[in-house]
C-alpha cells in the first residue's frame, strides 16, 4: 500500500502496515461482533436470535474502565441502553486494544513487507457485513417499518417529545422521504456486493451514513454509536479506492484501473470462492428484505388482533359508585390511554392539559409494558424502568361497543371504573394528507 490504494503490492510502508493491523484487530473486536448482533436472525431466516455480542462486549469493557481505571462508582445504564458511558468507553477501549495489538504485531512480524492476501479477505468480509447492514436498514425505510407512524408520536404534543421521538415523528410524516432515503441505502448495499461496483457502493453508503450519523447526534438518538461504527466501516471499505476516487476530481490526472487480486492462488478455487460470494450476496439481499417483511406482517397481525389498539380519551370515572369530577388539576386522573401495540401502552395524565408555569416533569406521559389477555379480558401495565412511577396497574376490560372501553380496577379498599372513548384517528392530517401542487 506504499503507492496509494494498490493493495496488490507486496511491499507496504510502515504506516500502511500499522494502519491495516489496527483496522484488522478493530474489525474483529467491533465490526465482526456488530455484524453477528445485527444479522444472525435475518441471515438464518429467524432460526437463531440476534445475540448482543456488540453491546455486551463494549459495556463490559466500559464498566471495567469505570471501576478500575477511572475509579468511579458503578455506572447504571441510562434509559436507553444504547446510549451510555460504559458503551462509549468500551469502544474507546477497543481502539486502545487494537493499537496495542497493532504495535505488538508489527514488532513480532517486522520482517513481513505487507499483507495483500489477508487484506483482501478482511476487506471482502467487511464489505459483505457493510452490505448486509445497509440493506437491512434500507429495506426498513423502503417498506413502512422503521418509521411507521406510531400512535404515541401523534397523540402527544410537540413539546412533550424528546428529540429522538421528534425525529421519528418527523420521518414518519413523509412516506416519500423514507422511500428515497431507503433506496439510497439499498443501492449502496447492493453495489457493495460485487467487486467492480464496491467503490461506488462504499461512496453511496458513506454519504447515507454521514446523514444518519449527523441526525442521530443532533437529535440525541441512542444508536448514534452504532451509526458511527457503520460509518467507520464505510471508510475502511473505501480506503483502497481512495487514490482513484481523489483522481476523479483532478481532470489533469488519469484515473488508475481498479486493483484486482485473487482471493486464492488457484484459479479454479478462486472461481469457486467467487461463485460462493455471489450466492452469499443474493442470500443477503433476499433475507434482509424478507426479515423486514416478516416484521411488518407480525406488527400488522398484532394490531388487527388487539381489540384495544388505538387512542382512548377519558370520558367518565367513578370510584366506589361515586362519580369523580374530571378536573384538569387532578394528578390521579388520566387524559388519554394510548395502546400502540400488543406489548406497549402510554398513559397521558390529566395534568398535561394544564402544565405548570415552570416545567417540573409533572404531567409527563408514562410508558408501560402491556400484557393483554384477550380470553380473560384483563390487562397488566408495568412501567418502563426509566419511568417516574413504579406502580403496576391491573384492570379487567370490557368493550360495550367498538368506540368505548371500560376498565375496572378492584382492590381491598375500593373499586374504580374508568370509561374511555376511542379517538377517531382519521382526524389526524398526518394519516390522510393529500399532496398539493400549486401550479
């Protein structure tokens, strides 16, 4: 690699050898575990579940640094497990480990002039991992999956959203924008599957991931670290094409031909490996698409079979037979119940209707894990770990008609009956907006 990106050269500069050895180690620690964590289930057609190797490894490294190097108290995970100090420090530790390994490798193997064959294998492997990642997220945008219009995004006021939810609500507002950004990611992923188009695929993928990374950082999306790792993979895959890519912007220079080297010395064995690569590429494209289709089908089925799916507004409440006045200052009352899936619900308290002059957090929506028993007609609501409340709720439910829901809660002291009315979702412009062209 002493002369730009020509990895077929057997003699590399010291800087090139160090850089490759660092990237090779880092790819094994970070990118390989990330690929396993993301693609085990899609590529095995759901036969195996995705292990959290990437998160577990980095969080373990980060917590060790916190306890033994920084001498800080044990760091509890934040409300979003993908956005925390241990994970960040774990990635820093992985970089430090990679640097130490690269130096030790260079010292022990100082007579070796380069690693052209190993580079091709590592580069090909990372190219396929990156392609699978771009296709997985690209199909999720082309199909209505990643940014589906969730009920809680629509039911809450703009100021009640955290930045991440605001971004999701914004993205879900335009089906066309989702499809366009998804097609860009899919195009980059497909082009990465072949050697001849890998450079163009890496450029498109890097541009797409740069946009994703900026949005994740700007809107404090928890997976910003994940987006950063994918962006680094794009840079690694693009690295051997750097000289050719820069030459394209200098009209006074000729552009070199792309480098080509067999993965195996034997021509017949190399052809077999290339054929296997084509088959793997087709499998990646099909299974990532099918995984998103199955996810959408499961969600649609869950909504259709969930009798409580929708937004429910408080209509009346009684306690031990006595009617409870619906006062907006009553902190014990709900304003809305949002059942957005078969496993999640949100309760909007009445206090949200009358926010205090200075924001104190009171009246904030509370997110719950929902357990629905459609046979016994009961529901159990367990607050998310980061919620302000720890109170678990249990109700018997009844649907007197399609537009009304009655929840009954019994305890040793009293019986509470809450009557709610289904909100008409068709009144939301976001769900039925028609494009207008002013010619």
